[in-house]
C-alpha cells in the first residue's frame, strides 16, 4: 500500500507537553480544515507502547505516521501527540496518534502525561480507538487495564461530557471467535468502570451513558499481512460518513466548528496542563465567543478596506449619490452573510450576540457616510427651496402661498432622498435632519420675508418722502395763513394712499393683525416724521425764507412785475406789508401744528414785533420790560417742547437780525426815489422860466428878425445836445453837483475833439449819418436802465463809473465800434 503525502502529518503536542500552535495553524491552512464547519471528525488511538498503533492508523487512513522498526528492537516511536489528515475519508477526518502507555522511557511513576493525553483525546475526539492485544483479554494483570482506568478517570473530569465512541481493536486475534471474546471484554470493561472512583453525581451512572462501546478484531500484521489488509479495509468503510445519524461517531454535542478547532484545542490542553476540571459546555461557549469575535473583526477589517465601500464613501463626500442606501446595504449584507456562513456552527447565542455586535460596529463605520448623505440631501432641498421660492416670487405669486408650496415640495423631495439613502440593516432616524431642514427653510423664509418687507416699507417710505417733502417745502415757502392746514390735509391724503397700497401688498405675507397694525402705524409715524423733519429743516432756514419773502413783496408789485421807484410808491406801506408776510413765515415755522391744536404764536409775534418795538430796552425800562415782554421765554403757551421749532427768544433774535439785514433794501429804495425825483426835476423853476421869457424878449425878437442868428443858434443847440448826450450830463449830476462838474470838466475837451473828428468824417461820407442818433439812443437807454435798478446802487454806480472811465480813456475808433454795436442791438 502506498502512503499518501497529502495527510500532512504534524506533531500537535511534543513529548514535553508543549502545544505546537504554529504547526496546527499551518495544518489547518494546508488541509483547509477551517472551511469544513461541523462536517469533520476526529479519531484518536490509544494503547500500550509498541502495540502497532501507528501502523494501524497508516493502513486504516493512509497516513504516514512514523512506525517502529521491528529489526531494531522494540522502543518508543511516537512521542507526544501527532495528527494527520485521513486520506480519502469523507467527511474530513483527523487521525491523532497518542504516545503509547506503559513505556519504559517514562517509567512506572510518570503517568501524568498519559492521563493528560487521554483526557485531551476524550475532549476532542469523536472516536477513540483502544488498541489492545488479544491475549490480554480475560487476564487480571493485562496491559489494557491501566489504560482503561486512565480513560475512565479522565472522563470523570469532564463536566457534561459528550458521548464518545470507544472502538476496541483486538490485535493479533487467535482462533477464538470474536463473539466469544467480546462478552469477556465487555465484562472486564464493566468491572473497571465499577471500580473507578466517581463523583456523587455519577455514582449510579452506567457506562453506556458516557460511551458507545464497539469491538473489532484484526489478524496479525506480521504473520497474516494480507488478511490484515482485508480486515483493515473493511474497518475503513465504517469511518465513511461517521458523523451521519447512525454513524460510528458519538452524539457530537460538544463539537466545535472546524474554524475554531485550533483555538479550542489550545485552550483544552492549557486547562488540562493546569490540572483543572474541563467544562466542555463552557469551553464550547468560550471557543464560540473567541472565534465569533475573530470572524467579526476580520469581516469588519474587510469592510473597512472594501473598494466598493471606499468608492462609495469618496463619492458621497463630493455630493449626493443615487441609490446610496441600496449600494451600502448590499455591501453590509455581503459581510454579514459572510460572518453568518463562517460562524454558523458555533453556539447560537454567542453567534447571534457577536453578529449583533458586528452589525452595530459595521453601522458605526458607515454611519458618517449616511450622515454626510443626509447633509447633502438637506443642502440640496434647501437650495431647491430657495430657487423655487425666488422663481415663484418673480412670477408675482403671494409670499406665504409660495413658501408653503415650495416648502412642501422640498420636504417631499427630501423624504424621497432619505428613503433612497436608508439602509436595510439600520433603523436610523432622519427626523433630526428633517427638523433642521424645516428650521433652515423657516429661517430662509423669514430672512426673505424680512428683506421683502424692509424693501416694501422702504418703497412706501420713499413714496411718502417724495410726495411730502416738496409740497411741504413749497407750502412753508409760500407762508400762507393756512399752511399747516394744507400740510395736515396733504399728510393725511398721502399717508392714506401709502397705507392702502401697503396693506394690499402686505396681505400676501399673511401676517398676524397686530404685526400689520404695528407696521401701518410705523408707516403713519414715518410720514409724520417726514413733515416734522422738513419743518425743522425749514425752521433752520427761516431767516433766508423771511428775507426772500420780503424781497419778493418789496421789489415786485401785485402783478409780480419788478418795481421802478419813480417816487409815487408808498415805501412805508410796502415795507410794512413785506415785513408782515415775513413775520407770517416766522410764526408758521415757530412750531409744529399737526395735531390741529390752536395756539397764539402768530398773535404774540405780530403784537410784539410788527409795530417795531423790538429793541434793546434802556436801563430804566429793563425791569418793566422784562415783565411785560411776551417773547422773553423759552416756550410757547399750549405748545409742547417737542413740537417747538423756534422758541420765543429765538424768534425775537431772528426778527432783530431780519430787520437789520433788510434795512439796506429799504434805504436803497428811498435813495432811488430821491434820485429819480432829481433826474426828472433838472429844469429851472417856473418863476425862473417866466423871468427869462420877460427879460429875454428883446433877444428873442432879434433872433426872429435875423434868421442867421436863428441858424447859428440851431447849430449851437445841436452841438450842445450832442455834447449832452455824449457826456450823459444827467447821469453825471445824479451823484451830486461837485462830482458831476469835475467829471464833465475832465471829459469836455476829449468829447469835443471826438465830436469834431466825427463831423469831419461824416463830411467826407465815411460813416453812416445815423450813427450820432444811434449813439444818443444807446446812451439814453443806458440811462433808463440805470434808473430801473434802484435797489442795487452799488452795481449802478460801478456800472456808471466803468462806463464813464471807458468813455474817457477809449480811443475814438473804439467808441465808434461800441456805439455801432449798441445801435444794432437797439434796432435789431
């Protein structure tokens, strides 16, 4: 018979009791033991030294255990415990070759290892072969009796031991039939069982509750090898399907899954070495706990490094992943099913507990990705809400209705995304993220609502500002008696229009009534504040307004035409009317009158200021004036300080300043009247004219008798008229007699020379004959314009001086060009 090299013989425990962990792990990997689950069996053989145990195993299971060389003498061959895979046996079967008992190498007193190896074999093996000689059956001092005692004593150290099959192999059978030998052997076995000291719990326990006893006999290998081979081949068939119901193996209640065999064997040997009682059920749970933990850790490592999971994790960091929940559930299901497949044969309670732990830890690994996915879904839904709300508002739909519709659609979208991202293995609740999304939507809606309301309020506030500022300023500037009445009507009208439009616009926001009422009230107060602010601005410019009003009335007649001070105007009455109008503006801007409350500000001001009594009192009258002066106060009667724009003291000071600044205009008007009178009264008095007629009658008659004199006189008149117009005699004497004489004397000679030169040129036919007349017209027009502006004496005087100077120092040609230009403008 050829030995198969695939049996992978390995020393499990050496002769010194050291467990070969590395060798066992290597054996498991090579033979793929860990993949067998519960479908495996272990067969151990015990017996005296040199009884052919290794030989039997090699022939029975095609292993390659080391055998004794009979030609070198009988000695110990197997040291410790060896193991090998049984070749060709189904299911997967492991053969253990134990060190022989009763060996001379260990001596009679060293039986500790025999007991330890026997206990180890009973704890791990399903079938224990007891190899014994045929001639020992029935003998009191047979070699197998110490072995059986050792086996039975070891069995007592097992708590809740499983039922093991003891297969007694009778070697070198004789002619005595097996049916006669077997009863004797069973009787000896019962005697040995009865003689073994048992715990109280097992004193009355029969042997059959612990062991299935089987007996077989084999011929001598050395003498009848062929027959031995045939009998071994028949015995080999009994090991096929040994773990099936009715098979050779025992009940297998404490069997450990193949993947946990290595750890189980290590722990059993450790407990045996420590000389402790071996609790197989507890050991089974312990092995299941360790192995299930190892399997779970392994699957968790595989999950953490899974390429599909890593790709999914990376993808979800960038954005939402379609089918996230389905993909992740598939990955988790794969590793959980892998765990279940590998741990299916371990204790159910332990397996399920570890599976729950694995599932929990696996979910912890992927939970952050799930949270990230929910975050993306929330962000996407929020952005969708923002975009839809903006589009809806651009279409002109109501704000509250738009918010409800957009929020509902976005929440539905988020719920669908959460359903797609949900994992079958987890019952994770997305309600917190959903609530946060709801809060974010409400916050954004509130922000948009606040912005829109702010813009809307600003729009209607600007509308009120535009509709009130200009008209109010115009009413203040006009200074009419009913200015504040008109302002109140204007404020009420424009405020009601703005409030009506605002109420219609704000209705789409579906705000509560108190909020709307507050906003409407604020809008009304804003309109009032606009008027008050404009009133305060105008109060700050009241002096300018008063002076403008005074100038307008003083310098223009009832037809708004500029006044020409001819001497017929009543300057006193005009001044009084202009000051009364200015004082009316002062009284109008002294206080805010939006509440239709009556006051005496106007009466007080007119009674105190219109008669011109405002002046600095003398030292004698100060005590009396202080008590009688109605403007010596900082408040108005029946007017609150908040509504006061100008205090009485300020009004008094402003009126004094106003009169001081307008006094000059009145003075100039009076001067213009006097100048106009002087310019129109240049002829001599009537009595002088009569005297000249009476006294010059003779000369007049001479002229009539001699026409030549009349012609000469006419020429002299023309020359005098030309000099009069050319030198503007009237204008020169307007500023006084002495300045006029000095000016005329300095300009007389150049003017005469200029006139003669012009006459000479006209005689030669160069200039147009109308030039002198045009020049005279231009000078007369200039004089008339000077008289039309009596309120600006400085400009008139300066213009006159400049004109005079230009006429005095200009060349004849330049004078001619100027006169020509003036005449063209006059007659164009």
